[in-house]
């Protein structure tokens, strides 16, 4: 009987592990998932070295959108009715009534957070450290181009990335700040970075109906 119980426990643990791994794969590129970096080393083919880099980056972590904020407000109102100051609560070091972070009163919906700014800054630092031979030249528009969609969070992300890439390498004041040119791919006709908006299948299957597997 004991070995059967052990076998059953092992099978259950294995199934839970497989389910967790499957969920991790599904949520890896989700819009609500934290983007923790992976700085694993690369192996270059023998006799080869990088000479040019093109990359498409998602914006960093942002504040909730207007619609999400409304739902959060409703949830907070409900929670604060249930958990009042006079009622015992099982979690420690939490202030009742709950409230939103103070920064929300200043940040616009979907604006980049300080966490998102640092994410982009650190990505640039890692790229420069990993591919120093690609970034030998100083900044000139002909060598380095930054293109952003017409959103605050993406423009801020591009600026944060550029700052990390050229930190202390520019001509402005003692901080050696390097201004960069950021071009925008367009608001109404952005087929470069917002190409999904021009895809009828996306509008039907993803935006309106939800992604089907």
C-alpha cells in the first residue's frame, strides 16, 4: 500500500510540474507578465563576429490602462468594505484601508513606470556589454536609428534604452549626456510596428474573439 501511495504522489507531482511548465510557456510573452531578464551566454560560430544589430523591443513595465484602473478601483472599494481596520487580517504589514500607489495620481494611464525605465536601460547595458564590437562608433544618426510607435510608453522606453546605450558617452555638460533622434512610425498608418492593427484576422480572432488554440 505504501509503494502505491508513493507512486501516486510521484505521478501527481510530475503532472503538477508539467502543468506549471506548460503555463510558464503560455504566459512567457503575456501582456500581464513580468519581464525578468535572461542573461545567458551566447556561443558564436567559429571565425564569425557580429557586425550589425536589428532588434524589436516591447515597451517596459507600465501603469495600468484607464479601463484596468476602473476595475482596480471597484476591487479596492469591495475589499475595503470587507477588511476594515477593526477586523483581524491574516496578512501582516498591510495598511487598511488599501489604496493605490501614490504615483498613480501623477502617472497617466499606461505610462511607463520607473521599473519599466530601468528595464530598458539595463537591456541596453547588456547589449553593449555583450556586443562591444558593434558599438565602437560614437552616436550619429547614420549609424544608430531609433523608431518608436506613437505611444508615450514606447517613446519613453526608446529614450531609456538610448540612455543606457550611450550613458556618459555624449557631448552635453559634465554628465556627458547623448541626445538621440527618435522617429515615429505613425499613429494612423503604422504598418511597421502596429502591423497587427491592419490584419483582419487579428481583429476577428484575437481582439474581438480571443486567441484560439
